[in-house]
C-alpha cells in the first residue's frame, strides 16, 4: 500500500493540539495536553458539525468505559466544564491522578467537548468496530482510536502491541463486505519526540486564535483566575509570541484502499488537515478554517480510473503479538 513520506503533524506540539487539528483544522489556542483546558469550542465548529449538518453518519470507536464518558455530561455543558476543572485541581493537589483521568480523551472526537447526545449517538466502544466491519455496517466516516495507555507505540510502550492493534483493524476492514468501497488512513497524531532530519515547512495559519499557555503548573488559583473571565491581561501574559504558521515533524502515514497505487510513495506535503480535506472534497463540504482550505487531500495515492489493484486484499504478515480482541 502507498506511503506518504511528507505527512507532517499539524503543529509543533503534542497529542491534544494535533488531534484538534485533525477534527477541526485548528488547535484553538491549545499548545499542551492539560486536560482541564479542553473546555472551549472553535467558532467554525468541527468535522462532526459538518457531518451532522449534512446527514453524513460518523462514529468514533474508542476504549473508554461508557460511564466515564457519560457521567459528567449528565449535568450538561456546565457540568462537563466543572468536572474537567475539578480534575485539574485534583491533579495539582494529588500528583499522578491526572494520568488516571486522561482516559476520557482516548476518544479523539472528545478533544472538543461533546455533549451527552453526541456522546451516546456517535461514540462506540472498540468492540463495536469489529462487529460493524464484519457486517459491512461501518458509517460513512469512522475514527478508530487505540488504547493510548498501552497500544500507541509511544515510549516506553512495547511497539509490538500497537502493531498488533493496527493489524487487527486493517485486517478487519480488508476482510469485511465494505472493503470495495473503503479508504483507510493509518497515521500517528504526533512524532513522539523522535528526531527527524526534515525541517517542518511553513503552514497556513488556521484562524486568529493565538497559542496560549494553558498549562496549570503555575498553580490552580492562577488557572482559575485566567479562565474566570475578568482577567484578560493575565491570559495575554501567558499567550507569548508563538503562531501556528508551520507544521510539526513528520509522522508515518499509509493509505489502505482497493484503489491504492501499489508500491507508491507520495512526497506531496500533507498534514492532519489533509484528512479533513479528503472528507470535505468527497462530500462537497466547506472548509472549517484557512488551514484545511489550503490543505491538499491525498488523492494522488489512489487511482479511480483503473480496476482496483487490491480488490482482492493482500495477506499481510502476521504481527509478532496479535491484538487480543
């Protein structure tokens, strides 16, 4: 299957800002992984707003227990924001607790807070993915997340476990009845801190929201003051001079599709908003920000004008450690 060797992170940052770019073409000021900072929403909305508006089905398959997702949302948006603020304070007062509550964000769609209806209607546990793939009932757009605490292949995890999960997902898609009409994009949200010799190129700035230091390490009181509304000067002091005007480092990206070009390597510059662009052009949807408006969709890795080379899917080498689903 074809490889994209110039697929860049959307920003020089960690997981949360890059996954925000994937679903909304903007990080909306986020530069870190502070969980209580995930309470805002972009003015232009997200991919899921576009899909819902045009009646296009979508599901985010994940590993989060249902109660962890649904519980805070029973009190509405105010309750959800309050729960995340409390988690921040707990993380400040009880070192190590934040790592135990980060699981809520294993569902990529939740990087901009989803309400109760969308959580119930569009977030499904990973076991449903394999059932839907086998039955040919996957929705038009799917996001499949691994268990990031074990299967993300990030140091110090055993990368064989992540390899086994990826193999399970790809094989399930190839062996399902929906395979002739499927395009699967397999990639990482960020580079994991590893060295790369290719400098990230310039990128279109998504919007007028500047990067802001939302890291609460300066203390819970400062964070609450900054987010209480009457403290714009304090917020400005933490904004700094950064911009979202260049990509982050490269990540691996492979396109698995019946119409994929065999043994092909694309050196076209892509970033995570290229995945958005692909969906927008497929269904004739408008861009969300200037970033995805300027993005290039990875159409060059497939050829719809010839008989599909992979209609009969190949048998991939078995993973060293199969995923135990």
